């Protein structure tokens, strides 16, 4: 049977021939309680015995004290983390009510032990004394064990005080829970924990240095038992006052409160989900680390991220799901501890991605329609006519093949009769467009320094070709001609940094594209690019995502369908924008500095941004030249000297 003791002594008569020791008898020294012996752990020796000695949990303690003083103490469930005072409170309540205190551990006790305790409690009750049955780790009792004690709690044979670290709503059967009052205890605050430590110091007769106390309070994380046990161990490791080093040696790895199947598990995963949904990358990576550092299965975390990608990001960024699935596969393949890299990357991507729950809302609406209408038949024209009989019955008759339409979209009924015209999908303001209405062609021109950095070129090409809010109709690298620049002068003049733009376009090739998108799609493109005039230095922009500074920046993106049509017509005279040119990605190209150097030289010679241009020229020369040291410095002086007017 689990530990069972009577806090106030045995009421039964002493065995025949034996005299019960009296504290008043000279020379008699009664055996102290087990928890108060000098060899007992420090946490047991300084355990409070009265309400006045308790620290922390003031609101709960005040209520329980009033109940105890009223003489009507109900059955209780004390729910809180380890070291928050659950066992101590139970003992104090028993003393305050004059009750016999019997403690069982749900880990070792069974139904037979409960029956024995109930039988003894029934005898004490006849003698006018109540029994408090304290069950530690109450959540460890199965349903049968909880059922066994239920009638005796209901008829008052025992007053149950259960202690649990898990949510009683999930771990305690409803009938027992309805007959008890639940009190939630929290981890001790640092100032309360310090009082507990001071008592331990007085018991040990030692001092502690300020840095040692700070380390102890931080490492205990609100757990009084951990703090006292660590203090006792640190005292044994110290010759004098306890310092921070002794505390660190005593505590070793600081523990994290976590249980894979417990309440803390669900609290933390809920915090992770809500942080990602709330677009808070800092909180997302914190809760992710809390789970992984506490030993959570990385596959569980990965599954949650995959669900988040579909449920909360969805059509606002369809790339979120491939990123999450890739992280799940990588984590499964490499295992911990390295699995934290792909999981962290995915969590940060999801937290920073735009959010849309349109997929879940659409499915929910369709499910409700099915509940309302049942099994509606499939329209005949949508049915597959695989036999002559089916064709004679009208299967497939009148079906319009979407690809035969020039626009790829046909007007025909796809829902069953009775649901025609019903709308289930509402993309919302953040869901990506499907390109079914208000589509217009637009011209997009990218800043040319991206043309000379292979990694940037590849990333930019892949981003464009993802075709999320837009469809790429044409894409090519193009060296603008003087004629085009002159024709496009009015357009350039209205842009910021006009002199630079003219210089760039005359000296460097640009990436020119023709995209089809709705107005919202174009705005989304601007948002992802982090175009300065709309979202200045926006966190999460494409250029920041690839770590390329200003290397990817939009030079121009059509503002309206009217201006876009004119711009495309103008550029079509000089460059073909009806297809994606071969080799546009340029992932393996060596940077061609010819045009770039010409542009920088022009700026240096004109005295425009001389220092910046000089630094850029030096950087390009270093990439091109194999010279080092003084030889390289001499080359730079010669080149810069040649560029001076």
C-alpha cells in the first residue's frame, strides 16, 4: 500500500503490555515524524505546518483557510505544477480541521488500498473524527479506481484532497469532479521562492551569495522543492557561503516543466499554434524551442506545422504547405538535434507568411450544405459515359470542355440541382487570386543589379515562375536601347531617383516581364518585393528573405490596366514579351561586370556617390582579379585614376 500515516498519532489503544510514551514523562524522547528527522530532505524538514507559514498562492490559501475554519471543508482537487505546495496545503488543511490525515500515492496504491482506508475511516467516523484522504498524482488513478472512491466521497466517509499536475477536466472522471472543488495553484513567484530559500538557509545554518541566490531562483523556475533540494546539495559542495558555481554544479541541467501527454504539452503547442497564426515569429520560435528542448517528438511538431500551413496560411501563400512538408520530411530523415533547423525554418516562414483560412471555411460551408441536402445526384452532363447504355441515358451530354474555350473558362453548372449558384469559397482579402476575374496584363521591370548576381537571378526567376497571384506571359533579359529610353522618357521622369534609373537602363540589361494578374495580385507582388514606395524596408520582403539587400528591387510595376496596356505596347516594339526566354534563370552564370563597371565608372567620374561607387568598383575588381595585397591595391589605384575626369 502507498505511504499511509496519521499526522496526529494513532487513536487506537496501545498494544497490551505497552505504555504509550508521554511528552511529559522525564527522559522520554518521542521519535520525530519521518519528514522532520535530521536525515530527511531539506524540503521535508522546512515544510510549513500552519497557514501562517505558507508563502505564495495567497488567493487560494485565503479561500481554503476560510473553508477550514468554517468546519465545512469539501473534497478538493489541487491542480498545479510540481513544488507549488499541493501536499503541504493538504497537510495543513487536515491539521486545521482536526482530521485524520491519510496519504496515498496513486502510482503505488490500488483499489484494495482504497477499501482498507475507507474501512478505517468509517470506524473513525463512528468515533466522531473525520478522515482526509490525500491522493497524490490523482491523475494516475484509472477510471475503476476513481469509481471505487466515488460513493465514499459522496456520503462523507472521507474528504478527498487530490493533487495533480494535469488538467482535471481531462484526467478526473466527471462524477468525482462534480463532487469536488478545483483550485488552481501556480508556480511560485521569485519573491515567494526567495522566502522559501531563506527558511532553508536558516535550517542549514549557512549563507548564500547574491549571485548564488539569483542562480538558484532562476534555475528552480518556481518549484520550491527543486530550490530546496538544490540548496541542500549546493551547501554540501561549498566550504562557506553558497555561490553561483556551487548552485550550477548542484542543479546540473535545469529542468523544463513538460509532459508529452499532459496539460503542459497541450498548453505549449497551443501557444505555438496561436503565435504562428498571430504572425509573431519571435514567440513562434520560443514555443518551438520550449517543446524540442523538453524532449517533444519532432515529428509531432512537424505535423502541427503542416496543419498550420493549410489551416492558417492556406491560399494566402500556397508555398507554405510545401515548406512545412519539406520540414517534416527533413526532420524525420535527420532526427534530433539537427531536426531543429528545418522545423525552425518552417515555423518562421509560417509566422511571417500572410494568413488565410479560406480553405477551412470553404470546406465547412460545403459540409453544412451536405448535412442540409444529403446525397444530391451528380448532374448528367458531369457523369462519365464509359458505356453505350450510359451515353443513351444522357451521361456526359452537353458537357463543355474548358480547354476548348479561348479563355480556358466555361459557364456551365457544376454543382448538383438544388445547389446551383451556391457559393462555398470566399477567398477573403488575403487569399491569393485564382485569376478568374478582373485580370489584366502588366509590365514588370526589375532593378538591373540583380542581373549580375547568379544566386539573385535564380531566386528571382523561381519566385516569378511560382505564379501565385499572377501568371507570367513573357520574361527575358533585355538591354534597353537609346530609342526605347527616349520613347519612355515620360515614364522614367516620374520615378524616384530618375538620373540613376536612366543610367542603369542605358548601361545594364534589365529583367522585363509581362504578367497577368488582378489588381490585388499586383499589389501582392509589390508587397512581396518590398517596393520602397509602398512598403519601405518591409520585414519579410523578397530581398530580405534571400539576404541580398537591395539586389532585388522592382524598377517598375504597372499601376493600372490603362497604363499597363500602353507600356506593354511600347516595350513590345523593342523586345518580345510573349514567352519565357531560354536561360533566363541564369543560376550558373558568372557575373558579367562589363555593363555594371561602366555604370559605376560614370557615377565615379561624375562625382555622384563617389565613395560608394569606388567601393563597388573595388569589390568587382576583387571578384575578377587574382591579384592580392599591394598588387591588388595598385590595380585599384590605376583603374580609379583612369575613371577620374
